[in-house]
C-alpha cells in the first residue's frame, strides 16, 4: 500500500478499494508463496492499460464543449474486458480505476468468463437535452470504438448511462466500425440484441442475494422495512423486487434529500422513477410533488435517517458514512446490503461488522447486473434470445453461487459469515490462479 500511495498520490477511491481487498486476502496470500514469486498482487492492482481521450461536442446553444473520456482495461486474465461506462461530473482516473479494480473481482464471482474494465467521462448529464446526450454519446464513441469489440472489451451502463445512452453509443459504433455484431455493448434495447431482464438485473440480483443472506441468518424479508438511496436504474430494480418479495420500501433518496414513504412504495411510484431519471433533473423531490400525501420530501436528509430494518445503498461510492451507520443502527436497522459500488465508507463497514449488523459488499451484492450482461453476450454470440424465465433462473443460480462462495471463504470460527472477506478471497483466488497459469505477461 505504501508503494502504491507513493506512485498514485491523491487517488483516494482507488487506494481505498485496493486497501480493502489487500486487508482481506493477506492471510491466504501468505499461504501461497507461488503468488508472491510471480508478484501477483503488484500486477493485479495496476490496470493493464488506460485510454484517455478528449471528447468535443456542441451544445444546444451552439457552444463548443470539451470533456475527458476514459477506458480503463483492468484485467483480462479470465476473459475479455467487461464493465460499465459512467457519465458524471466527478469522474476521474482514480474513480474509474477503483471501479475497474472492483469489477475484476466482481466479474470473477459471477462464474462467467469476463475480465474487468470501466470507463466513462466527466460529462454531466444533469440538465442536458436528449439531443445533447446523443451528440455527446456520438462524440465519445468516435474515440472509444477503436478500443472495444465483442471479444475484446464490452462496455455497458453505469451511473448516468442507461438504455438511451447505450442506444446512441451502439448506433455510432456500428456506423464507425461497419461491424454489425450485436455484442459490443450490453444493456441494449430488447429489439436490437438486448437481454430481457438486463434493466432489472442489478436490483433483482441484489434482492436475491439479500434473501440468501437473510435465510442463512434465519431471517426473512417479508414485511420488513427497506430504505433505499438513489432513483436510477439500480434502485428501480431493487424497489420492484423488494415489493414483489413482500417488503415495504419506506424511503428513497437523491442528492437533494429523501422521500419518506410511510405506507411503502407502490408500483406506480416505482414506474415514475424511470421518468425522474429520464428527466435529467436529478431531484428526488419530484416523487413527493407527483404523489402528495404518499411521499414526504425532507431536504438535505439521507435515506439512512429513516427508521428501517434493511438499508440498501443504490447510488454512489462512499454514500454511507460511519455516522450514517450509527444512525441506522440506533433506529433499528440490522442489515445493510451494499448495492452501489463501494457505497459504504470503511468506518461504516467496520461499525456494521462490530455491532451485529449483517453486511455484504457491493462486489457480491450487485454482481447480478454484470452477470446478466454476460448472459446477454452469450445470447448475442449464439444469435438468439432467451425467455424472461430462462434469464431469471440463471440470475438466481448465479446469485446463489456468489453467496456460496462468500460463505466458503468468509465463515468465521463462530459460524457467522464475513461477506467482505469471503467475496474478496473468492474473487482473488480465481483471478490470481488464472494469472499464474498464464505466465509472466
Ligand atoms: O458496476 C457494474 O457492475 C456495472 N455498472 C455493470 C457493468 C456491466 O458490464 O454490465
């Protein structure tokens, strides 16, 4: 860690993600001198390569705009580079390196042959028109297309990139590459190579994982109160499945504050989240305006201030602090499944683990999204599409397998499970072994 800090000063998210993994694997690493001889850790913590490019486009007022674009190809030991694109004003190489690093371990857990990558831009979608979004996506692809391909690197969505953006990106890729394979991006529309259930998959998978975790702890999700942050694609799928399983979603939050929903979200309210996301306003208050009497907006507050049984962070890294964790616990929360990538700060994770709150990390909980992207790639390669049942059954199996891997590597002496350790060791062992077997490259 000291060497890495000296080499990459100020890359706080990236260093945080690496630190968490290294702490977890220290013991097992020291039992494998062959890993140390091949400098597996030193090689695994650095991306294979990073592409950086300028993206120039023209806004609706006719003014020239310039952003930075990136693709971090992190690790290809177990398959082609795979991971999402994030469009957010705070995107930096550090953020994308942390996400690419996490993605490598997460993809290893899915049981599918996918390496890790991440990309994106500091482009801010907030307040942009559909035409501006399209022009930006086209300008972004003008550079990205040479770096990707169906057997090489397969991007998808992340924060700020959903079905609409994947459509614009795919259209431009085909035009530039003159290549009409459906498998260069995942998260596509259902009529042009997309998999049924991919939009729901991250949220659905997170709830399937949560069910396994609760079952292992002798608990059940039915009638439990759930607090969720975010109102993007991931939160939408999580709310939908939580409701189907009989839980009550009592809060959703955004950058402007929280909407408290004492009687629980309805299907109509959940559908409205899609309109909120498409509006590019980034305001959760819109829910309270649309459904007065059902949702009460409190400005400046997080979902973690609302009493609940289960907390599901579904928004952004480091969105849940140690103080939030203490407030959740004081208000009766006993389980937190991290759905966002690195959603909880290290202090929050330690607090949960030391105070009897069940906790599972994003790379295990949210892996259903990229896993279903993997299933989309399989369907594309076979030139066919599966039914919703086929996709859902496979997603179920994958989430069950991820849970089993966490239990295998994370069970403590007292029989309880350290899901952070379990997920990190399981992912590490798979990638490390693959790297070792393929020589020094
Ligand atoms: O963080 C993630 O796993 C994603 N944004 C999904 C990546 C993918 O390739 O589906």
